[in-house]
C-alpha cells in the first residue's frame, strides 16, 4: 500500500467550511451560525489541519461574543451527539 501525505477525500470536500485561507469572512465577520458550524466540525478541522497547516481551528475574522457562543454551542452539541447524553 502506497502512503501519501494527502488528506482523506471527505475532509478535502469539507475544507470550504473550515476556517483559514479559504475563509469567506474577510469582508463580513463570522457570527453565531458560522461559529456553530466551526465548533461542530472541530474534530474534522483538527485532523485536516495536520495535513494542511493553513487551515485554522478558529475563525479570526469574527464578531466576538456571538461567534464564540456559537462555537461553544457547536462543541456541546457535537459532544452530546457523540456521547448520546
């Protein structure tokens, strides 16, 4: 089996939703819903960032509290979904 340093295909397809160089929040900062999505996708984003260091775990172009709240809610929903509690 040939080994490559390429990320799995399903992660490559999710890259457009991840914070980083392809961010669409340059002109309009991210608020609650993008924060929620980024929080929910955190494990996938972390794995993909190991293949592509330009991908970030957190959107730096955000509005502050709304984005942070969405990010935390996304993580909580993810954990509740995974653990079944």
